C-alpha cells in the first residue's frame, strides 16, 4: 500500500538541493507536491491543510544538518509530522484500557462488512492469549441473518466463549443478558459485537446509544475498512459525537489502500487507532504503530534513520579532514575505503540510493556494475589487498600489481579495475561538488 505517495515524495525531495538553512521558497515548492500527493492518497482536505501548515512552519529556517541533504532533512520533518498525525509515538494511547471492575465492556461499532465481527473475535483471542483474560463475546446483531451464529463459530475457532443465542431478543435485552452472564461467571472482559448497517442512519445511532447506556463500555471501538478511503472518514465523522468512541480499528491494512483513511482517521475522530487488521485469519491483527505506518507511507524509513544517525554519530572532523584533502585533490583509495565503510555502517547502498548529491554519478557507475551491499564488502577486501603506496597512488597499479591484488582478495582483475574506475568517478564527482558548494557540499557527500 501507499506506493504512489512514496514515489511522489521521492521525486519532490530529489529536487531540493540548497544548503544551509531551509529556504521558504524551497519548502513551499516541496509542500505543494506533498499536498497533491496527500490529496491523491485520499486524505481529507482539512487534514491536509493543517498538516501542510504545520510542516511548513517547522521546516522553514531550520538548519540543515551538515551530513545530510535538505531533501533528507525535509523528509525527516514530514515523517515526524506524519507520526504525530497518526497518533504520535504514544504507545499507551493505543493500548486497550481494561482498568476497571470486571467485567470490563468493550463495544464494537461500525458499518456492515467493515470487519467488525472478525475484529471482535481477533481482539478476544488476543486478550485471552496475551493477557490471560477470560473473555465472553456476544453478538447484538439481530438484523443480519446468521450474524450471531457467525460470532459463535469464530468463538469456537478462537477458543473464546460466546453468549448462548436466544431467538427474538432485541439488542438491549441481549446486552443486559450478556452483562449478567459475565458477572455470574466471572468473566474479565465482555465484548459486544453490535449491528451494522450498509449506511449510517438514525436508527443505527439510536440503537448504539441505547446499548451504550445499559452496557457502560470502557472501550467503544469503531471498526472501519481502510480500503474504503474517503467513505471511512465519513463513517468516522458520523459516529464521532453520537457514541463515545475511545478508539479505532482499521481493517484490511493488508490490502493496497492508498493510505488516506489511515492518515485522516486520527485527525477526524480525535481518537487513537488501536489495532490494524491485516488479514482474514484470527491472528491477523496488530497493535497500531504510528512510527511504522509513517515510515511505510513515506517509504523512506531508511532515510529517516540515516538523518537520525547522521545527527548523532557522524563525525564532523572526518568530513572536514576529507574536505581539506579534496581541496588539494588528494582523494585516494584510503579515502574511498573509508567512504565504503561508512556507507556500510549507514545501512548500505539501498538506504543511500540517489539521495546524496554527487553520489548519483557514483551510484550509476555502481548500478552499471551490478553493485549491491556484498560488493561493498568485496571492494573493501580489494583495497585491503593493496600496499599503502598503492592506496595512496592508485596510478602505481599496473597489470602485474592488479593481478597480485586480485589474487590476494580472491577476485578477478576486472573487479580490481571496477574499484579503480569507481575511485575515478568519485574523484570527478567530488571536484564538481567542490565547485558547487565547497565544504558544505562535501559535508553532504561524506555523510
Ligand atoms: P462485519 O459485517 O463488519 O461484521 O464484517 P465481517 O467481520 O463479517 O468481515 C467481512 C469480511 O471481511 C470477512 O470475509 C472477513 O474475513 C474480512 N475481513 C475482516 N477483517 C479483515 C482484514 O483485516 N483483512 C482482510 N483481508 N479481510 C478482513
């Protein structure tokens, strides 16, 4: 899921190339694209507006870290804002609140087909398995034929008790009977699977309110289908204010929803997303992790962590030392090796893909020679097989020496040539960077 949004943002951030502080014009240009991308992903317009305003305000004037590009820095800011929009890193908010006198009542609401019954059984199973709770489930759905039987079957599969079915009872009566049974038989948790409708209507809302007033639920979870896009947002809006929602369950997160619903849901309901349904099986449910989903939306989790790592761990002196050497045109194979080692440390080629200015050329050269992360290690081995003199002066490497290096590192002579070619490409790219941005440009390259 979310592919198009990630692609789009990739394109946008590629074009940010200034240094120093983030300029307002650049940020606004980038945000125009982010806005379109979010709208295309079906995020509700007011939510998009709020998001853009906030990110713009945060980004303009921010100093670009010395070892990342402005694009990377903006991605980090967008990422952090997304995490917040999705409910923040506040894991407590997305946990079920069962801290009350048992039986604690969890009421499940939502439209027909949203995955309500399945989610009821999934959550019940989790509570039994992970928290050792004794759970009773009851279906209050008297509209849909066989809805109560469906829950009974799921209960058997999940090894969770269900309230015996009594034909002809109305939802409030069933709720009362379930409460009584739960009390008498000392259940910890009572889960009420309420009726759905094809559309939100007054009768449905009246029924939900009536049930809520007798059952006094600790949690009221709205179940919505992530694939239904803007509809899911409308549904959430209708339920909010009518019933005292405490959280949202997003189902079909295993499908390829465009992600807009996820992004809007928290903003529209003001309630945390507590679970994500990821399949039809009763184990296919996960706690909702804002950080993970934001990373998935951007498709740039690696970049975000690069910026974080760069901020913490990359030594400015290294970059500066290299910069000084570069100014004297002294980029040798020792420096290349240091670069390779740093790239490996920072997550390999994939993570760095095309994001750093000047690295593009080298990247193309790498792609042309089918480079992957194992190749980084092999290149390191090749350079290690050279003498210090050869590393400092690659021109010394004649055919005979190349054969020795190849034998020493267990590769072919052509592999040695590739390393030398790459060194040349990088030397060239660096000279360009020096022209473009001097020390700061180099800082970016030598992240
Ligand atoms: P209800 O009418 O809201 O109670 O919906 P159901 O629980 O009966 O679910 C409707 C259909 O959606 C069933 O076929 C479920 O197996 C399926 N379903 C529910 N949750 C998920 C999910 O997270 N992923 C997928 N792929 N299917 C789901």
